């Protein structure tokens, strides 16, 4: 299994009872409500050469680089601050080196996150219809869309959403609770339509390698308060899952959420791995909402 890459169609992987393929088992397993496209892309990336060999080799260098950036930020907290440059650099790297699977997962994340926030807002407005909950929809269809400060806006959306929602609930003296009928209009039940993604021989980097390489650059090119806000936002996955639990009247999906306890911040040196888990949390929660939408229909 570990001698070669799995094929694009994981269902076509042969099964040898004496040597079962771990990625085939995870692909066929239905216990976690992951979208099949996202699951296949993630598992192929896990079995890629970049994930298995390049990432472990890069991690010591990335750690040293990250520590140096953190030392710089102790002295220069607002310089450099070049979010536009950061987004152009991310776009350049993804276009030239990331695999189609990695780019698919990254583009999906913004669309999935937008739909989860919209689901919470649509149902919260049935409880506090006077609320004004700000959130900029992020619907990238191509890699070039990422240059429009999407990563920074993603973090702003998260905090503005929480502040607006909870101010409205406090002012009305109410809490989130299951509405008379859940509104699933925000949750799409079809594949996201992306433009063709780069697929040259040099496009071989998996999503986790790309994420962990970019994390120290994120810390370098953003002001310290912007990076810390972004790093701490990863732990808010639990917060949004609780909002969904209150609206659904069930906490079943809480077991799917791995980024937790936002009031106890973790070290930013762990941000790369937690960013991967953030993507996992969002996909699992979105997949669960999609299943509930189908059940309601």
C-alpha cells in the first residue's frame, strides 16, 4: 500500500484481506459525514509523496523559521503588514505547486464556511429577526479569487458574526433554540463548480504540506494582532458547533469537532496542524447538515 500512490478512484483500490489498504477503509467508512469529493481528495493527499516524505523533511526548517518570525514579532508587532502580498504569494504557490486535490480542498473550505455561517444566521433570524449579522460571503470558484484578501476576510467574518449574533441575542434576552422548522436553504446539495485547476507535473504538493509551509509566512506578512486573531479563530470551531447544536436540538455532531476550548489559547506554533483540523471540522459539520437537509426533504 505504501509503495505507490492510490489511484484517483479510491473505490477501485483492490482489497487484500492479508494487507488491507488503510485509505480504502477510510474511504468506504461512512461514520464521518464527509463529502465524497473532499474525502477522496484528502486521502489521496495523505498517501502522496509530498505528505509522506517532503513534509517531515520540511517541518524542522519550518519550525525554526516560525520561531524566528515570532521573535521578530515581539519587536515589530505591526511591521511588515502586507496582506495583499501574502495573498498574491499564496495564489502563486498554489497555482504553480499545489495538486488539484489540495486546491479543491482549499476552495471548498471558503464555500463550506460561508454556508455554515449562512445556515446559523438564517435560523437565528427566526429567533431574533431584528438582528443584523454581518458576514461577507466567500465563494471562490478559481484560484485567482483568493487574491481578494479571502484568508483575512474569513477570519474577520468569524469574529464579526459572533459579536453581532450575541449582541442581538443579549439585547432580546433570548438564546439560540430549535426553530419551528429548520431552514436548510444555505446548505447546497450538489458539487461546488470550480474552474479547471492547474494539473502540471509540478503540481504535486498536498494540502497539509501547503498549509504548514504557508503558516509561518502568514505570521510574517500579517501584523501580529491579525495573525494571533487568525490562529485563535481556529479554536472557535467548537463555538459554531455549539450554535448549530442549539438550533438542531442535538449535540451528536460535537464529537466530530476537534478544535476546542477557545478561551484557553494554544501556542501559534501549532497553528499549521490546527488549520488542517479546522478544514476537517468544517467539512464534517457541513456534511452532517447536508445529511439533515436530505432527511428533511
